[in-house]
């Protein structure tokens, strides 16, 4: 058992000031128990995770891991054996030169016999689908592949407790499901206890118990049904209930008596199908408006702002580590478009956008921005990179100054902006991303929460007023409120006529923002279409896309249960109208003496 008693912790800033993070927090993790930890960005979740396995020691209170006090240096080695840690950013824990060595590293430190190490490495690489990368350097993997490796390396050690800090946030929907299923299978097989920090209510609902952390303390705890029942409390902390719970609430508001504790899609669909069976005629799904995805043709808008013409890129060419990341990529992007770039991890998305401002150079083919070849020796890279702004997947990778003000001011200073103009430029950029300059300007960037770092990094790009803004997983790991704020930033910037590239696995974000989707697969563009046409497909969607919005998946299940719905609907209230009308009509016909007159 892990026991945290009245734990407090503060981070000390370079200025000498302290930022209180945990404030008298108490929690218990029982044996073979899975506990989800949810809460807004900056609430102390990651700090709690680091305290639970002894990476940091509380200022007051205590944490016991199987009776061992984490504050006692003599217990460190044993505690780290008992409690494995998986970080949100896998780069924070990958240390070896090859994937195979990375998995073996922890096993060697445990002192396991060589034969057992080889067996566990082979088993782990196979279970986590990493065998083909066994000789690859970890830094050559995609973000999602790195995360799978980080999870695999800890899982191979088979700790008693697994502390997971948003381990699936950078994975595509398919990998996300697979990894969570695998972790849960390992929990059952090895009787592990799991602390699973997540911003996904659907993931949290799969755990035995949920702890809601806000302002450094546990403000609610209980089963998923208990914690997600209080919609007002969730909203007060910027959180959302699972989609099935929100749809159930909307159905109840329309007179459908769905049980109040419904939080799982399976339970909601089962209840509808058992209580309100539809006739074969009624159960016929509503035909979606889409069809087979084909080439998207944007409205005429003058010349394209970006062109890819048969672009290829290979990492480590001519070596055993050669990876063909882009294969004859050809597409055109027009001013003002919002383009979603999606596809499985490792399909070439990040590689593609790094060609926009020549962080990477094409092996063959041409990339043009506003008609100019970015690979030309005559290209002014400074001008190009002011025109095309790029926010990386992990924003802390591009935060490097001593204060947020200086970080945001770095670009304008490099441009030669007058020093007297810089405060106004920085303040406007911070306000644009919802960071109060009076509160955040003096802060060290690395003292910010994940969501605040994301917005600070975006401010450092927006201050340059780029014509093209490319963002790699911009909402990954953000709580719903922070994700909504970031989404509003994108929407506002798009409304100014800027062109947006969004690399994302968030299909709900795509459905709300994107004009167009480019689906990447094996380094090429597998589909170029619109959200409506792609997500409304009745057959074969998985061959074109790594997933669909959660509501589309839920409505597909509802349709299969016999309720006529449009699986391509993106609006929850509209879906509730359709389902409630069908269910209530079914109720009417099921009552004796109330059938229609002959």
C-alpha cells in the first residue's frame, strides 16, 4: 500500500520565492487497485506522482510505500524498485543508445540474470510492438513510439506500483487503446497497483477509483460513478464527465429515464437497447451525408501559400537505421485554411511540418512557401521562420530564457524590434493566450504547469505574427478548460486570415476546427478530405484514419443497438434530440392501448 499523509510541497523559484503546489494532500493506494488522478493543469498531479515514488520529498507530511518512508535516503533504492514511474514526456526517461538497450537498462540495474533479461526484453518488445525498432536509437523514434518505449521499459521491470503521468497523451487513438488495454491486462496478470494521471474522462472511468485533485489537495474521491455524478463540481474545476455521462444527462433532460450513474458507453448503449428496443424499420441507421473520402478541393483563393511537390525525406540514409519518413508527399495549402494533419504515430506528420521552415531539408522534391523554394540557397531563413511559426509537441523544448517575458521577447529582439516596443508586444501576446502579464511575466518558464507552458510557447510564436502557424499536438495533456482556451487562440488567429497546420490525434478538435484533413500513413498522404466526409464513413474508416470523434464512435454503437442516428453527427445536443425522439416514440408504441388507430 502507498499512503500519503498531509503532504505539502513547494517549488523554489530562482528569485527565492516559492510556489506552493501540494497543500496537506492525503491519499491511499491499496494493493491491486487502479486509481485515476484527474484535475486541472497546475493542480499538483505531476508533483504528487513524483512524491509517490520518492523522486521528490515532501516539505511536510510523509509518504509510505509498503511502510518505507520516502524521506529516508536508505529506502530510495527499494522504493524505486517497488514504484515505477512513467512520465508525460518520454524524453525525460530515455537514456540508452538503442531501443533494445533501453528496455534492458532497468533490468540490468535490478541485477537479473542475463538469461532472464534476454527473455524479458524479447517479451516486452513483442508485447509493445517495438521489435522492428530494437536496434534504432530512441531519439529517432516518433513521439508516440518514444512513449511506448518508455512504458515498455518500466513495465519490463514489473514493479508493484506503476505511477503513470499521462502516459497516453501523445499516442494516436489506436495506440492509446492498445496501451491502456495492455496496462490493464498487466494489472490483472501481475496484480499491480496503478496511479493513472489523465485528462481523459473515458480513461479515468476505466479505473477502480478516481481522485480529483485541485489547488494541491484531493477535493473528491470515489468510484467513477460517484465522482462524475457532480457536474457542477467538475465544471468549477474546468473538467468534463465522460461523453456517455454527458449524453445520458442530455437524454434525461429530454424525458428519457437513463440511470444517473451511467458513465460508460457500453452501459448507456446496453440500457437503450434493453429498455427501448426498436423495430427493424426504426433501427435502420440514418444515412450519413458523407461518402468515400476523396481529394479535397478548396475554394478558389488565389495561389497556394504552401506547396509540397513529390517531397521525400529519409533519416540515416544508407545505414541499417534508415527510415523513409516522407514518400512523394504532394499537396497544396491555400491562405486561411485550417489543415489537420493526422495519422498513426510514426507516419511522417512531424517530419512534414518541419520542412515548412527548413528545420529539415527535403532529399528530393520541392517545398514552396508563398512561391519561394525553401531549399534555395537564396532563401532568407530568418524571414522564412518569421513567416512560418512552429510550436513543438513538447513546448518546454523551446522555452529556455530565465523569465516568461524574456522567452516571448526573444523573437522580436532577434528581429531587431525597438526595446521600447517589446513590452507592448509581449504583453499583447501573453494576453492573447490567456496569461496575465502581471502574474506570469516574471515567472521562470519551467515553473509553469503543462498547460501554461503550452500557452507561453504559443505566445512566443504569435508575437512574431506569422502567416502560417504549425502546431504539433497542441492540446495534448491539457485539461478541458485549458484545451478550450488553446482552441479559442487557434480560432481567433485563423479568423485573422492566418493559415493553420494542426498535427493532432484529437478527433473532436479536428471536427470543430479543421476545414480539411490530411491523413498520413507510411510517410505518404493516404487521404485528403473534410472532417464530415471522413468521419461519416460507414465502412473502412480505420483504413483511412486512426480514429473518429468520440461522439461518432458512440453514435455508431447506438445505431448498431437499433436506434436510427447519424454516425457523422458532431453535436451532442443534436444527437440527444434524435435519440430521445426515437426512444420516446418506442415507449409510446410499447404501451398497450396506445397504438395508432387502424
